[in-house]
């Protein structure tokens, strides 16, 4: 069956590292100033912690992280993690002449006769970001001592001031590309227990230094009362019998620091694996915000047939990338009953439920042309409960502007006055309703509030259609659609579309028009090789370094290059706390079944890295939409300064605008008080409980009670003497760290700078 309107695009870049100079400074910002909202407009959430033996009056600890930002990638990485989880923070630009002074008044005060710590944790670019012997470092150290506030030293070099021997004495200094670190017994028993143990360091290019660090051993003789506990270590390169720390806890002088001695940015796998634990460690496991690892797979065009890439013409007959007049290829790609049986077996064996995004008209057309029967539909209907089903419209019509396909690329048709001609509302509603009727006739369960239009049409599509079809919103209203899929390569964020909210989906770079390995590789070569190498040259015009040095072998290139590259990219998405689903096409489950090697690689790597209590989370479209909606409301409240959160003794209080749910992470065993009795809070994940808190029946607040054995010792006010700040030792070779993400290679979609999307059918 022919297709129209597929967009040709080049994949974006991201995530290798280069060692370069520090970035330009940014002005000091407070991402969400703590401001108490009024009683009329707030919902109060209260979380109980086990009381600590403290002096009176009991201090108040605000649940907000202080980020001392030097403009480098390591603090940016941790900040990105806080943003992702929804954890409030205040950022101070250390390079700004107008920044506030870090003194006792900035860090704490007396509120209503009660000592108040304004921050529950500190993120610092290193162990001493101020001038040697500065009053600011003395004030920060005294504050951390008084309120037992922890600090992350985001990237520092090994030396006695952080409890480590100089790496040049018994360790290693240099690139860590391709090496594997290990979570220690102490790390597994603490904040990094969600991992199985291995922490591989990326090695994506033989010509680029992607990581750098100091592998160092703790001092043999620590200062009196000080201890250093490695949490993540590595065999010393060149001396496999010796191991050195890369992440460790340094307890000294009444303070506790997480000492990190390798450089990273927010895109690298090694950081993504450790990011959750860094936040858990510095907040002692009690904080606002939550994180999951999400992986859902939508399979589009189920029951339909997809056009096939022509390896001679270098286009797809039947689609709009071929010259006008090119006849459609009769040999289209469509799953068989055997493919459907395999899909069910694979899904059940791997614990991943496919979302089958289907077009009932494809089955009716097949049956009409084949004696009135469709074995594929019969098999899928018989196994209907093995999948989630999503309406993809009846026959996959393009529902935006009326396309003029007599030119390449296609254009929107206009009338005599130059106005765009739009697909009418009646066509949109008919496409939605006919597919619902087909599902009902075959007993397929649907959620009528979910919709994926063909090629995400109807929504705006640049450059041809810069606005939504104005007939889309009334059609969605008439059909009761609340969640409509969009494409992250076009619109990465959720937005309103009439009565509905979009649910961004991420395309896998496994092409819709390829059923065989050689077709996938041939098209890949065409897109990602230069004209001089026989390709289209599109990679040269994309503005990204995405050209292959030479074409891939059409027999071996898929398994040796495309699969590991795509699996690495997709795993990066899974580790980013982004619930957006991935999408492929039914053609990828047919013939050579080319999607499965990628899916197997993603799941295999994931299960090798994460403990059993940290599974990937597989949600359906509407649940993903609701999660994104809750996050947007919470982030807006935090950014608007209308969230106040603090700990006093055994109680954490959170005030947020009315109707805004509060995300929180608490120790296992936490329960929520109800009007009568209590109920479980959140859900178990990564060794903790996390979820969204809302008031119970007849309640205006939420109270969570933490079990005594799990409660962290958060606060113990004490009288502190002046803190002596030791001047740092002379530095040997200390790199500035990584500054920007560079491409993994062709197909990468995790770009820092915008680029075109991977070539897949929408």
C-alpha cells in the first residue's frame, strides 16, 4: 500500500566527550526560590521522619539543594539530574561578579525562633571552589557541620585533602575510555545498591578522549577521626591487582563529602548509571522528586503494509521521496501470522508489552484481495490480550494539509487565494471512528482517549506545515481524544492540541521501509555517506559530524555497527528518566525481523547493569501523557517559587499550589496517614519508595511516616569552632573536564545542538 508524507531527515548528534576549556559563565540563578504559597491556593504534603536526638529548638531544614556552579559540565550534569527528578535547587554562578556571598546569613537564619538551614545538600564543582583559606569555604564547612549537610565534590583530583593518596603515587591518571568500574560492597549496601555492580565507561571513538580521571587509593594514614570509603572503584590500569577509588565517601571534621575523581557530562552512560545514587547519597534518601528508567515500544502500522526501499532507485516507490510518476512497488512489507506468533513469544519472554498501533483498514484491504480472509488479523485477534492496542486511524490517511505530491519534497496545496487547503474535520473523525468500529467488531480492547495519527499528521510539520490542521482540535473534541502522539524529533515537549495533550514518542533509527537487513543497511549508507563515497551527501548538509567514513557492508554492517549504535542511543534514553515511548513499525517485525536485535541488545545491557529491584517501566500512551502532565505542573510550581518544603524534627512539610501533586522519594516502608489508619506510599523502586502524593479523603495535607530503621540522621545541631581551611596542594595535571557532547556516530538522536531527526517513517 502506498504512503505519503514521510519526512527525510538526518539524525542528531550527542554524547561523546572532548576535553576543552571551561564554558562561558552564566549569571547566578535561583531555579525556584522558596516562597510559601497562600492557604487558599496550596496543597500541603507532610512527610514524617524518625525523630533524632536533637537539642531544642529543633532546627528546620529546607528541602532544597545548593548548586555552586563553575560553568563546567560536571555541575551541569548533576543539575540536569535534579531537573529530571524534579528536585528543587538554587544555583549560584561562581564566575559572576554579582553572585551572592556564601556566608552564614546566606546559608541559614532564625525563623520564628527556630534555626533554619536553607539547603539540605550541597553540590560543589570540587572540594574547595573558593580561594585558598577563604571565609566562604569556612562558612560552608561550618554550616555543613552544624546541620549535618552532605556535599558532592563533583570532580576533583586525588590528594590528601580529600582523603586520597596522590594518584601518581599508587594509582593512575589519564583516559578511562573502555574501562569498567565496580560498585564496592559499601556502595551496593548504600546509595548505589540499585546497580548490579559494573559501571562501564564509554569508548565510542578511537580518536576522541571521552573520559579522564584519577584512580587513587585512600590514604594509608587518615587524619584523626577521618575515614574514606570507596563506593565505586576500578582496577588501576597497568596494575590489575590494585584498585583505586573513583567515587568515595570522605568523612572528616564532622562533614561528609562524596569525592568524585573522574570527569563526565550528562549524556555519558557512566554518569547516567551513577546519577541516581549521587542524588540519593547527598540527600540521605529523603527528597522531593522521583526517577524511573522507562522503556515502552510502540509498533506502528499493525495490519497495514509498508512500502519498501528500492536499493537501485535509492528511494521508496509509493512514498513521496521518489520522483513523481514512480510506480508503487507491489512487493510491500507486511507481517505474517508466524511473525505475530513470534512477537507474542518474544514479548512474554522479555517482559515487555508491545503497544500495537493498528490500522483496521489494512486488514480489510488484505482480506478483500485474498479471498476474504486475513490470517495475520486472525492470529493477532486470538492473542489480543498479549498487547496494548492504540488507534492509528482506519487507513492511515494524512490528516494535515492536503498534500501536493507532484513535487519532491511535497507541498501543502493552496487555493486560488493562496490559502492552505486542509483535510476536513469529517475525514479526521471518520478515520478515528472507523478504526474504533473495526476494533469493536473484533473484540480488541481500546482506550478511546488515545490516538496516533498516520505520520503524526494533523499536528504541525515543518517546514511545509508550521501549524496544526485547524480542523484537528474540533475532531479530537468530537471523538473524546485526550492524548495524541507526537514525534520527539519534531516536538520534544508535551503541548496542548485542542482538548488533547501530546505524548512525544522517540523514533528508533530502524527504517519503516526495510524488512530485510540489506535494505536497512543500503538506505543507511545512502543517508550517512558522503557523495564522494557514493551516498546522498545528506549527512554533509546536516551540519553534524554524522557521515560514515565508508559505506557499511550490507551483509554484516547491521549487526556490527547499526545495532550496537542504536542500542547505545536507546539505552541512553532509558536512563534519562524520560517516559516517552520509542516507536518502530510492523515491517520491522516482519521478514528478517530487524527490530529484535536492537531490542535484545537494549534489554540485555539493561539487565546486566541494574539490580532486580530496578526494572524498566513499560507504560501505555495515556499513562505516559499523565506522567508528563504531572511533571509539567510540578516543574512550573517549583520554577514559579510556589513550592515550600522543609524538615522539622520528624516531619517534612511541602506546600504547593492546589491540585499540584508532589513527587517524593522516601525510604522503604514509608506509609501515608489517612483519615482513619494509613496506606502505603508510592511504589518500590531502586531500593526506595517514590511516587506522587495527594491528600486523602477529607484531608488538606499528606503525611508520610518513615520507618525508624530507615530514617537517616539528617540533623544534629552542634556548637562548632572555627574551621581551618587547608590550602590545596600544587596541581600536577588537572584537566578542565568535558565541555560539550559530540556525536556517537550516524543515527545518534541525543544532540546538544539541534539537528534533523533520524530517517524513519512517522
